[in-house]
C-alpha cells in the first residue's frame, strides 16, 4: 500500500495534476499513520507485559516483606497472636456460619489483602485456618465463613456448637499465600465454601476490570453468598447447581479462555485446574494437604542454623520443626501439615525437598523459602535462617 502510493505519486501518468498529488499524499500519509499505530500498539503491549511482570514480582516481594518484618505496632504485626471477641454469628447457608471477630478492647486489625487467611486457636487446643471474606479496607474486624464439615477432627463442628457472640479466642495472622496478581482478565472458580477468598478478590477489583465467576455447588441452599454475588454482579456470575443440572463441563470453559484462573474448593476441582491450565495462569489455595512423598523414602539430614552455626540432626521420621524444638530452637508453627504457611523459613544454603501445599515449588524456590513442618532437605545438610 505504501509502495503503491509512492509509485503513483512520482511515476504515474497523471503526475503533475494537483488532485492526483493530493490523493497520493493522502495515501502515503495514511500508510505512515497505520505503520505508526501498529508499532505503537506492539510497543504498548510489550510495556504492559513487562509492567505486569514487575508488579507481580513487587507484590510477592511486598508480601514476603510483610510476613518477615516485626513491626513496632502490634496491631500491624501479622505474626502476633492477639485476643479477639466474636461480635456476631449469622447463618450464611446450610451448615455455614458467618463469624465477625473484633479486637478485645477496640483498636484496628492488621492490614490484609484479598486471598488472606487467619488462624483460629480454639479453646479446645485445635487450630484452624479460615479465609477472610469481608472488605479488606475494613480495619474494625475480620469476617470469616465456617462450613461444618462433620470431619473426624471436629474443628468446624466445635465452632458451630460453641461459638456465639461474646466468645473470646486467640487469632493469628493474617497471612496470604493466595495473592491476587495483576492481570487483564480473571476467571474465578469457587467450589462450595471456596467462595470465601474468591469473594474478597472480586470485591477488591476495579469496577471495569474484566472477570467472570463460576460458582459450583450441589444446590444454592448450601452456597454462601450465592444470592449476593449474583445481585451485585449479574451476568459476570454463573452459579451452577449440580443437583439439578449435573456436573459442569470445565474442559470447554478452560479451553476457551486465556484468563488467569483463581480456584478454591475441593481437591478434585483444584487438581483439575492445575492439570488443564498453564502453571503461570493457575492459582489455587488449599487448606488440606496434598499427599507428597520423597522418592525412596525420607532420610536423615543435618540442619545448620545460620544465626549461630549450630547443627541439629533430623531423623528420618522427625520433622525439622520438631527436631529444632527438641534442640531448644523455636519456629512458629500452626497447622503442622504444610498448608497454612506459618512456619515459612528462609533457606540460606542447600536444596529443599518441598512436601507442603502452600504454593508452587517454583514460587518457593524463587522466594528462597521452605515450610519445615513437613518439608525436608534434599541432601545431607541444609542451612536455614533460624
């Protein structure tokens, strides 16, 4: 097009005619503008991609810094345990309670962002992690939703049977190993009570951001916040009830999108997401550990403490945290199963064998951390910042 315009302007039979020259100049100008726009769009896309990558890295670095630093103001220290009181308990759905916790004596809660969770240290000695599902700008209290799973350990059942307005309990956190990373388009997939962190993510997004929520459950009676998210966001939300319409065909949905996928729900659902979606676009949060084993079985090794140079032997059937505790070295722990992230420890030297379910192994290696309540050394010795 550009070449034709030049040829016509200077070699055509009508060269010299004012109207012909004007048309030729117009054609050449349009071609130049088209080229400039094309290069500008390509450059903008490249800059956006670089910016998104930098923002993602900064977000992770900021979260790591928040988890590592000890602040002077205890209200801001996400690692400190604090006493809180239940302000109110509401029924959100069948077997799901909404619980509002506020600091005893007033004050502000710790800062948190969408995807964060807190740990409840129950009076019966149990510890349970629950996603924050309220407004992240609300510093007056925490909102959580608790599903009674009727499981053998009974943590959620104890809460349903015993917690009421005025109940006092110890809370630690918040922590976030499920952060909302900047992206152009999001696909949120929530299974049952997995709606809790997803709801906070949706509410934190700018109004014009492109996203869609697929909310899966047996029926709406047991799906917390289903009516609310539909009322607030309309066609952006798909609520699927398997009792009436059968199993949802995830394969067709996932094959038709390039969005970043955020999923929280049953293990079968999250495993399917991880299998069908590229690793850099798949984000999941687990509160139940995935069974991971060391090939050839666990072996003894040595942990060297960077702060003192002390060496601690870790037997094949003992966790790092237990071995260190026996040697008089304390590392904060909570779940003991490799899901909550409380025991996150920086690796100074050596290679870890990751056995936790907190985040992807690649992300842990990038941050240089491990979770020693379940993870081990991949070798004879590992040096930890402890």
